[in-house]
């Protein structure tokens, strides 16, 4: 009799544990379903993990590109009449990640992050501004590289070089 009772309790406990674990898995799967997708091969991929890897690779690529320049950050603001401005910048945020931002009221283009970085980098790559560059040459280089008109009302450029030196041109 004890043996039958033991077998019955064992089967009951196993059934109970199996039922509970399946319910937990369903709940977990429903919660994570937003973050999981199937690729073309039928394998599931965690989207958040893929984005983290992609962001890390993008950060490494952007940092590598910036390493080719003589400066680590650049901020540009050019104001034209009637509330038309062109603002662009590449900089590091508080967490050490690099990014960019473009607010172009002239062409109605507003970009952030990697897209902005990819828009700005080819323009700043052409620059040959150094600590010794005079204001007029720096302004001329920026206007030409960024394809901006010379009839601005206000021009501000701030560059932080790799050695920490900072220059600012205001006109």
C-alpha cells in the first residue's frame, strides 16, 4: 500500500512541476516575444542582443574613424536670417559613446546618432584645421566643406583636439 501511495505522490508531484514549469515558460515566452524574431533559417534571435552587438560595432567603427582625425569633437553653428540655422556636431556623451547631431533648417534635415555622424564625418574629414589655423581660413574651410553660404549672420565653431586643446571661432 505504501508503495502505491509513493508512486501516486511521485507522479502527482512530477505532473504538478511539469504543469507549473510550462506555464512559467509560456509567460516568459510571451514577455520576450517582443524581443525575439525568427531569421530566414528558422532560428530565433534576440533583437535586443543583436542591437547591442550592432551598436557596439557601430561605436567601434565611429571611434576608429574619429581616430584618423586630429580632433575628437566638433560643434558648428551657422545662423542665417529669418530663423534659418545650420547646426552640426560630433561629440561624446556622458557614457563615452560617440554620436552626432544635425539640425539643418535650410534643407529641413534633422538627424541624430549614427545617421548624423555618417552625414558629418565626410565633411570634417576634408578639414585641415589645426590649432594654428587663423579664423578666416577655418571659416572658409567649414563653409566649403559643409556647402554653406558665406552670407551668414553668426558663425560659431568649436573644436576639441585629441590633446585636449580647445579652439573656438566666432564671427
